[in-house]
């Protein structure tokens, strides 16, 4: 078995050929022309670009020896787990994964759900556009039922697929052909029992795992421009990046040399930033700077706090923009809204890993769809006996006696009722806890000290 995250480097000559097809067909001599004449040679373009809203990533197919996608997936209908990859692609047990596979003839879009180690099953229901019945086919059909275009409820042939799997099982499939000829749209209608929706991309160092927002569609398309990173520094005069999200002041973000993009080549008029959440950028939202200027080779962006966007489900700020020559740009930096414990976010034993405050459908009938997820960042097992979670209305959940969260693990506390487990606990509430329009999440230790104090304001 090949070690986890270990893949051979991509076949560069073939990737260059695929990247240049559209440009050559258009007569651009190996480049793509746009933005009034700016040219990116095909050799500088990735094979594909993946996009969610304003978020974009260069996407490189996985490959293994000269195997077809069927050989790589190694579908096994008997014996429980249905897939047996030559590599460990799991990382997160209860995850739904998407990747492009580079086979001997053309590429495939592959789907892989669950894992042999997962103690619970799940459901992944996707809608698609861009998959052709006449020019492609589902080369891997996990859990076939002996009917063409109909396994695990194939609704509408290539347009809808519903996968379901049990504990210690996997599910999925792979569509072969026409990938890159048209923009592929993958919309997650339902992800149940799925802790993470991930896009896998090959790098020379191994597999890159990109966390996707479960509420927005993913697009995979042939590139017209590259995606680059920029060095980003939020509040350069405050190393702890502490600020009050309700203040009337300004917050400064500096783009500086050190990554792939030169700040002097960045178009400030296209900047979008969101503090504390990638989900808003994934849906196409974001704040624009009220003022910007260049100084000493750096680009300074100033945002009014009252105009900026906040949804504090992580300790990061995310930025997207374009360069003046048309390349897509993204950046990220740690932040600490509210200044809990004087801004010592890195030293907290517990961090807010995510939350769902607006459950699918009617909140009152889907209490388990409302949850707060916490992650142990202490470096060792963390006994949460006596710890509490509360909201603005002082609704309070107390962790059960003896509950210990292993190092690096996370636990979701659902508002509804259920059976407590290692990664899922249940509040037992009879009505929704978290206000959709705005609330606060407060986590206290047994000494009644606020370890986490996060707000998600309305608007």
C-alpha cells in the first residue's frame, strides 16, 4: 500500500497538451487572449480550475501508474466496502470527496464517499450539468442494481445521482469523457452524515485536500487564467489581529510580496474579503475596500468595520481578487474578532471549528441539522467534563461527565436528541437554540472562563 498523501508527479507533457487545446483551436499560438490582449501561455495554465462563488483553485488530476479510473477505483461489489484504492484518500472518515482522474485516455470526474473506518453511513445526493450521455459514460458504477443509468436512484440519467452507504462502507462512481470540454457543475442537494465535502488535487508533494462549502455548487472548467496566492496581513500593527467586529473604526489589510502574486500587479477594484468564513465568498458575497493605496511595494486596503462582512465560524480572513493581467488571486490570514483571552487564539485548548445555525427546511423539525462543532487544539486529550456552551438567551448545554476529546479531533453538539458518540453529542432541546439572524456562541471551562466567544451578527 502506498503511504497516505503520496502520489507520483503528473504527466506534465500530457497536461500541457490538455491545457493548450482550447488556445490552439482558437488560433492563439498556445496562449489564451482576454482582458484586451493579456496572454497566458498554455504551459502556465493548470489542467482545470475549480470554483465556488468567488473562490478558485487550480485543480490537478490524480493519477497512478498507467491505470484506468476503473482500475484505480477498484470497485468491489462484495464484502462491504465497495472501493479499494491503491492510495489512502480518506483522511476524514465521514467525508464526501471529488477528484479528477488522469487515465490513459481522457480524464474522469470521480466521487468517493465514506470509508472502511467510518462508524456511520451517509447520503450524498448530487445534481450535475455538463455530463454528456452521448460523449461520455459512467465508467465506475458503485452499487449497481443491474439497470442502465439506474443505481442508487439515478434520477434523470447523468443529471442526478443519489448515493447511500452504511457503516464501514464506501460509495461513489466515476464519469469518463468530455471533462474539460464543457463546464461541469456539481450541486450538493443533500449531504447527510457527511462531516466534510472535499476536493482532492494532486501536487508534487502529494494530495491537496480543499474544503468545500456544502451549501454551494462546485464548478470544474478548463482554465482561461491561472490562480495565484498573495501574502496577506490583517492588521499589520497588531500581531494578535484582535478587533471588535461591532466597532465603528476601520480595519487594514496589507497585500505584500512573498507569495506568487506581486501586490503591485493586483487590481484593488476587484477585491472581495470576508472575515471568519469562506462560505460567504463561496456564495459570491464579500466586502470591498473603502480606501486603498500603495506604499513601499505593498498594497494597503482599508475596510469600514460596519461595512465589512463577518460570519465568525473560523479564525481566518479570506480574500479574492484579480491581477491587472487577469489572473485570479486569493489570500488568507488569521484573525481574532472579540479578543478572547487577550487574542491568544493559538493557545486555546478548544477552537470553534464550524457551525450550522440555519438547518435545512424548518428549523423546528430539523433540530439535528443545527449544531456547533468544536476542535481540540491542545495537543493532547481534553477532558470536557463540566464545560458548557451557551447562547445569547443563556440556553446552556453541559458536556457529559467523563467526555474526553482526543487531540486534533472535533465534536459536533447537535441541538436535537440522539445517541452520544465520540464525534457527535446531543443537546436534547425541544426547539431551535441558535438564532438564524444573529447570536453568540460562548464556550466556558469549569472555572467559568470564556474560552470561546464568537458572534455571527445579522445583516
